[in-house]
């Protein structure tokens, strides 16, 4: 079974600082994918970034990057130069090969202070 | 594409009434997911379909919940009879096949059972 753990219920960061959101996962399957989603206060779920378990390089998408440490089963999201609009809930999710479903962590509420 | 379309956006109903939530996935996507989001339990996968066939309904809470996908462009989630503990935001999502294929979420239906 898959399990995703996000240990930070809430984080407060000053605008323009970098922020790291933690995510650890528990699976014995060698092939899997890791996803991050953003949920602003308006409620929609927005896909941010994907990392495959066999990807050699850490994924990056604009200001988002994924710090993937496979041996530690860690897939932390790094947001550089944070902006007020980054304030939202952030969810980490995993997908096992052969099963298209996404299993989500509990989320981290990020607040960017001006 | 208009994205995943859910209706209604908000539903308030009395305990014991039947509730039907509707979803139109993105054209060409062959997977459809129903998730429920609550403060206590986070984002839970209720059921998902592949090519209109239910693949995993282990997350459906009980027999009061049922889901159908009569064709590739429409799915329903029905609760009968509804109870106050069913109050939540229900998301429909769709994706293509593939380990790296992100799931696209609808805007959600906020259900309140009084």
C-alpha cells in the first residue's frame, strides 16, 4: 500500500524567500510517480510538478523544483522567490505503476507574509 | 478544452434525500476519478474508472454511495440516503493513461447535508 506523509500542517514564510515543503512516501514498489498539487482558497486543484522514480534529475517547473531523495523516500517541493499568490494548500501525491490512481498526503498550508 | 466540468457547484440537501453529483471529464481522457475532501480525512479516493469500467471502488464508504459512468463523457456519484457526515467537497478528476500523466480536477461540488 502507498502512504504519503506531509509533516508540516502549516508554514509561514516571508515574501521572496525560498520555501521547502516536506513529503515522504512509503512504498515497496520500485516504479512510481510523485506529484505536487496546489489548492488556493478558491478550491481548485492545480498540478505543479511531477517526478518519476527512475528520473535521474530532479524535476523543475519555473519557480518549482522537486528535491527527490530516493533512498530517503523523500520528495520535497521547493518554491523559490515566494510570492503572495503562493499562499495555498499544497498536496503531495504518489502513483504506483500499473495503478492510475493518485494517493494524497494531508497537505501543508503555506502562508506568504508581505 | 473546457477542463473537467462538475455540477452542481454547491448542493444543500436535507438528511435522507438523494443527491446526484455529475461530472464531464476532459475529452480523450480514459481515466476518471471521484475524490472526497474533508478537514478530518483530507483527500480520499472514492472510486475510479478506466474506459467507463469501475476499477477500484474500495474507497466508497458504504452502500449508500454509488457511481456510474455510462459513457466516456459523463459520470455520476449518487448518495442515497444522504447523511450529515457526507458533507464535504467532492472532486471529479480525469487523466490520460501513463505514469506521468497528471490528473486534471474539476472545480468540485460542495455538498452540505442538514
